[in-house]
C-alpha cells in the first residue's frame, strides 16, 4: 500500500514489493501467484479502512458501509478500475458483504434478492467512484464542463433543456440520491425479486 500511495499502481511489482520488504522476489510468490493476485490483496487491504458499523438501524449501517467504501476508493484512484472488474473475496470484502447482507435481511430482503441487492449497491458505489475519479483527474475540468454543456445544448430536445445540470457533476449528491433510491426500491420490493 505504501508503494501504491507513493508511486501509483505501475510501481507495484513483485520485485519492488520484495525490495521494500528486504526479501528475494521469489519469496513473494509463496504468498501471491502474480501481480493480479497482488492487486486483489491491495483492494482488500484498502477495504480494511472501512470501519464495521456496530450501531444504528439496517439502513444506516448499509449507508455507512457504502459511503466509507466510496471514500476509500476515492482515496485510492489507481485501484478503482480493478474494483470495477474484479470481485474481491478477501476477508475485508467478506466482512463488509456480511454486514450488508445481514442488514438487508433485517429489512426483509433475504436470499437471492439480498445477494442481488448487495451487487447493485456495489455497482452503484464503485461506479460512482469510477465516474468521480475520472472527472477529478481531468486536467481541465472547466473545459470539460463547457464542452459538455455546449454539446448537450446543440443536441436539442430535453437534453438541451437540461444541458446545464447534465454537464455539471456533483459526486456526493448523485451518490447519496442514488443510494437512497436503491435502498427505497429494495425494501419496497420493486427491485428485490429473486
């Protein structure tokens, strides 16, 4: 994680990790098979920063897990693309999944519907972080905003009418609204079909 924070994901190699630990590179392979497995471990290590909520109702606990997961993803933007395409099954990911599945059960969503609910919540949380890191790393966000507004206005129709909000991105608001809508839908049964 220190290498990732200091130099980015490109710097995280089996050799660099071995150098940092003061061991031979071959000894690393006794713990992880390759760089892909190393990235899996980094994702789970990142999730260690998500605290376990022990109080509050089911909804509050899920909201905290998703908010804190998003916060950790935003703090580790190099890992976001991998979190999108790789399902983590490390101990921290399993811990957070257990918290969410237990809370969904308390809300009356159980079985396959709860698993689908967890997956949808993860897609929303990780997707929100991916969308946001892409925008925050843009070298000229004001130019992007201007281009988006101009293109939406030129497109016509409802898109043109909404060109200003379409071109603006308020990550926290979008994330929070989406999370609320998903949780409302899950418990109302509209999206909780197995």
